[in-house]
């Protein structure tokens, strides 16, 4: 996270500290780097010693107005979530997170204290998942944008892709679905929240990336995996397209969060649970037992992979075509 050309004053954050002062303050907030970080935050670029596995790379941006509102989300929660959503992508490949970079655009609406809280949330997420924030960029903009790039590592050839599902595999999902969508629905409601609604809002602002859970699923033979970021049915359709297979989704088996509706569970998005195909019932049972023991996270079988067609099966056995619903930044219909 180094300073820009001093002549480019349009890129300096409009806060009460200079860019160099802000970077120095950020360095104090961040945790110390491990011995594999040769050059940490503060130079023109970070330098790290690579591990022995395949490198996993991902990036995601959180844009004010599209992903969050300053008056609704605390800076600390926003920082945590900005890291967590990228950790979820690394998890979906069965990778272990390593290093993060943050490109931050600051508007006139935030000050240095807000920035410190933001990086405090990033540090909290990084510390929780053994990841190090090693650098980034500061700029001035019309709105706040938090863009994180994260690297991870996976044993050579062991990344789990969304393209490996096979006919006969069992479709499973971790946790419960719809909590984040329920959190969006109730977050601005002036009435008192129930305990279930409070938990839903917490899951919206602080999602849990299933990093360890993904590695358990990989050990038990996961053939394909994707994180549920844009909605169960939309992400399921993407997995099927990538794998060139179909699916029979038993809709009444979908684990709906207590605060959510079934529609929110099917198409709400931002749950960051893992949607996975496993090769046998024995694999499902073994993975379920280990996830329960190690993480207290349920694993639910919700369907089966077939040769073609996206089909929803109701409790009474009736079938209908699956109409994928979820979040698409570039679609007029958002589910």
C-alpha cells in the first residue's frame, strides 16, 4: 500500500490526514506479517515467498449503493465482509487463504476514524482465517468502494472446480439458506427484531466463509463446489452448466433459515454457504458427521445430478422446470 505520484492530487482521500499519514496509521492497525512476507505494507509492492501448492486467486469489490449503505453498515463490519466474501471464493476451490490486497476508494462522507475501523474489520477477518493483508491502494472517489484481491493455496491438482459434477452424484449444501436475504428485509425495519431476525442481520453483515468445511468436503471426494453468493438456484444452474449436467432439486429438503422464507432461501443470495456434489451416500454421511463434529455445521442432501434438465421436485412428487433466481448485476431482473 504505497503512496501515489504526488502530482496526482485527485487520487488523495479527502480525510483529515495526508495519504502517507493514513497509510502509517493503517500499518499500526494491521497484524504483523509472518516470516514468509518479505516486504509488507508500506512499499510500492508487497513481496512474499510462495508456498509449494497451486496458487488460487480471486477478487471482489463492494460498492456503496450496490452492496452496502454507509448509514446501515458499520465500517468494521464492512471491512470484515470485504475479506470474508473473497475467503468464500477461495474456500469454494478447497483452497487455504494466504494474502490479501485492498484497493480502497474514499468519498467525502468518511473520515480517518472510519477508515481505521474498516481496516480493523479486515484485520479481524484475516486473523480469524490465517490470512495476511499485505498491501493495496488508496484513492479518492465519488463513493466508497472496497475492492479486495485475495490469494490462496491448494495442493497441486487438488482444487475443486464447479465443472466436475457427475451423473448420480448427490447434491448437498452446508448450513441454512436465506438468512442474508431476510436480513436485508428486516434491517431497516423500525420495530424490534426477534432473536432469529437479529441472527439474520448478523449473517448479512458478517458472513461466515466455509474455509475449513470446504477442505472436509474435498477430503470426502467432492466432485464440484460453488459458494452460494448470488442465490441457490442461480448458482446451482451455473454449476450444472459448467459440469454439462442436469439436476433434480427436491425443494422441500432445502434448509431454510428460521428467519427466512422459502423464496429467500432459493434466490436470496449472500449466504456464502457451499453447494457441493458428492459421489455417494457414504461420502455424504461421512462428510456430514465430520462437519457436525468439527464445525457444528449441518450438511443437507437436496437433490441428485442427472444427465440433463433442471428440474424442481415438490413434496407431492410433482415436477417443474427450475427457473434460476438470484442476483445479477447486469440483469434488469434480480430474482
